C-alpha cells in the first residue's frame, strides 16, 4: 500500500517542519509506479477542440508559416475605446480589490437593466450571477445542478464545451442531430422525443456556434409549447451571439417568448463576442434565485469573482452606446456572404447562409473519400481539416468536434483580404483532390 506509507511519511515531515520552510522532494521517488492522481470524472472529458485549434494555428504562425487562422471564435476587432477607458479609470480610482461574488452593485444593476431594455425580461438584483467568461457561468450552473445520470439535451451541432462540462459532473449529454434540412435547428418534434423523466436541462444557443443558425420567434414558440408540457425540464439559453445577426433578423430569447418559462430558465450572455472582449473574461446570467444562489456559492469557492477591472469595463459596455456595432456587423455580413459564395464554388463543398454569429458550417461530404496531392486519404472531416492545415495552410475546426459530420467550422471574424485568400486556398485544395 504505497499510498498509505507515503501519507504517513508526509504527515511526519509536515509536523516536523510545522511553521517553517521545509523543502520536500516532490514527487517522492519510491521506485514504485505512482497511482494516477487524476479523478475518475475526467475520464470522459477531452481538452477543448476550439482552444486546441486556435493554439495550433498560433504555434504554426509563430514558427513562420503563412497560416490563415479561421479556427478561433473571436472577433478580429478591438474592444471599443470607451470600454477600455472605463477599465483604466477603475484602476486609477483604486478599484483593484475584492468585489462581491455576484459582482459589484453597479455591474449587477447594469445586467438587470440590459435584460429589461433589450430583452423585456424582469429580473431582480439577487437573480444575477457573473463568471470568468460565459464558459464559467455554464460550468457553475452544471456543477450546481447536474447529478450522476441526469440528462442534458444538447442539439447537435453544439458548442464544444456543453457536453464535456456535463460529463465532468456525471451527467449524460443527449444529442439531438439537427441537420441541414432543419437549417441546423432543433424542432419541436426532436425536442419532444428527446425528453425523458431524467431530463434536467435543455441547452439552447442562438445564434449558434458553430453554425450561425438563429431561432426565429415562431421556432422558439414551438419549442416553448413542448417545454410547457414538461415542467421538470430547465432551459439554459446561451445568447452570447445576440447582437451578431444580419439581414434584419430579429433576435429573441425563450423566456421573452414564453414568460411562464422564466422560473426555470437560465438566460446567459457575455461581452466576449459583441464587445470584442474575449480576453477580459466576463459572462453573466440571470435565473431563479435558488439556482443563482447555488451558482454564486460555487463561485465563492472557486474564482470568487471576475476581476474588478473587467467588471468596471463591463458596466461601461452594457450601459454604453451600441452604435459601434453597426459597421462591425456590416463587415461580418459582407464576410459571411463572401465566405458562403466562395465555399460554394469549391468542389465538393456546400455551405448554407446562416442568420448570425461569425461562423459558417460547410459540408465537406463531397471531399470525403478523396486523396490529397500529398497522398492523404480523406476518410473523415478531421482528416479534411488536418490536410487543409498541412497542405493549404488554412486552420479550421472539424465538424466531429461539434457533433455533426462531415462538416467543418470556419470563423469569418478576420479581414476580408485574409478570408478571400483562405477561401482561394480551400478552393485550390478541393480542386486538387483526386
Ligand atoms: N467560443 C470560441 C470558439 O468556439 C472560443 C473558444 C472556446 O471557448 O471554445 O472558438
């Protein structure tokens, strides 16, 4: 029993050194192979594929390769000046200390006001939770609620982190394939069929990562009608791409469509995408008090709160003007149209025009089974994306990461010139397949 011997040895050392610096070799060398320190709950979880793709493209670029990165889900625009200025002023005012776990009073008020003004949702200050990015808010919600065997309905394609966080807490992601025929959206029938007595949550994400698909009012109405029949199902709606939609699309969120769902909906948002603040790390949500209290309790035992500076910046973002968005959304729309057109011209690729976000999700079905000039056989979308990076120097993310193959995700949040060049390379790559 090496662990027992090790434990008692370390207790002895610790008490002998109590109160003073006591160097201890780590890990202790016993000649016996150590038992893994890792918890079982990690066995079903993998590193985030979107982060991995972004990191890999950055590494290749740093090595001097002329890689065009269409992998990262991050706006190429800068954080607006008035937001940066608010952060600087907060530092100068000395706002560099702990804040309440749920966020500063000014931030919580700004969040409540945002939901009222933009979404017609009435929340109270005690219904607010904030996290270090939207991802942490999701993490806190699932940690606080998901137990062994609980089912979480995740329409596929989905953003990579939903299922893995569910798995981390012993839950079971229940995937509902939402193909091109349904414009990558969950139908009322699909939802009805997926619900069981074990269903705890439905995850909605509109506009969606990775497809850009956004739900219309009537589509949300149809889902709400199903949910009204199943009062045990909670709804997590991730609205982080709310402001990024095109062609006059009207964004709505489910609790706005059906107020009877308000007492079992977590409405989640963040500043990363619309305000180009990915690195600041700020996500927020409102929901029923019992849930929010639990999430804030979890938060108090982990990060405590997002940084005080980011909170001040977020107050400026939420309370400030949104006019900077218009030219940015015009640029995104132009790039979306450019990417869709050029990708549809590529041999074996078909691409729908989505309503929002800054992604397109083309099918590469016509390239599967073919061989690249370097002799690679493309059996899956992962092969396609790997060969595209290696042979055409374009970074994208494979559809298998998002639960629907054979597709790949392209983030068009990059300059028109880089996007055009990348699409030309994709066309040539597809042309050269045999
Ligand atoms: N949400 C972005 C993406 O999908 C950022 C990376 C991540 O957190 O997954 O690329």
